[in-house]
């Protein structure tokens, strides 16, 4: 019903549908995206370090030493070696790129991460690793995910509450556990 759709359009008490330009600064920091194709969020001309540094400078205004520390701790969190930072996106496999995409989303310490089909482009064994990582990070960092997927097997593994959408409207909603 209409009330449920309205609930989904609020974040930090800001109405997303009618948010003003100033509101979006706060919203952007609190909400990050993980894409189906992590290359979509990674500039191919920049090293992973440069991609992450840009976010840390623009969004969090971190100094160089703090940036270094944050980037290294994130590589650790997503189970990638420190040398990852000096390489370019094309030098990684799909699963590694997705780990980097996750690091990119988490670097500004969001509260909500929108996962847009984050494993659908990966083969099944890699999917399982990435889903496990997402679950671990959720627990460790207290994250909320809005997880978009067509794969019910993935949804069953990731979701507490499911909303089924048809033509942009929620047609069914309920808890998965219990």
C-alpha cells in the first residue's frame, strides 16, 4: 500500500522525494552504492588508491596520514592485500573488483548500502564468497543493506525483510525469518 512506499522514501528523517540540494550532501555520505559491475564505479585511469583518496578528501576531508590508515584498514576488511591500492581496476578479476567496489562504498562509513545485483555477474563460487563478506561486514560495521536481486536463492541468504516489486511498486512485503 501507499504507506509502505512512503516509508522507503525517507532517510535520516529526510524525505528523499522532495529533498533539497543541501540535504543531499548529508544523504550522500550516509548512503552508498555497490553496483552489479564494479567497473562502473571505478575510474579506469585512476589507481584504486586514487579512487579511494578522492572520496576521503571530498566527503570526509581526511589528511594524508588518516587517508592512508583508512585505506589500509579497508583493504583488510574486504580481504584484499595492501598492494591492491597501487593497481588499476582492469588488473583484477570480477570477484576482486567487487571487493574493491565494496571498499569504495564503505570508505565514507555509510549507514545504508544499496547493493544493486552485486553478485549476479559473478560465478557461483565467487558469489558465495562475496555474499559471506557482505554478511560479515554487515555484522561488524552495523550496516543496513537495501539489496536488489532477481535471484531468490541470494535473497533468502541476505534478507530479513523482502519487498517484491512489480513495475516500480511494492506488491508484496514480509519477513523472511520465522
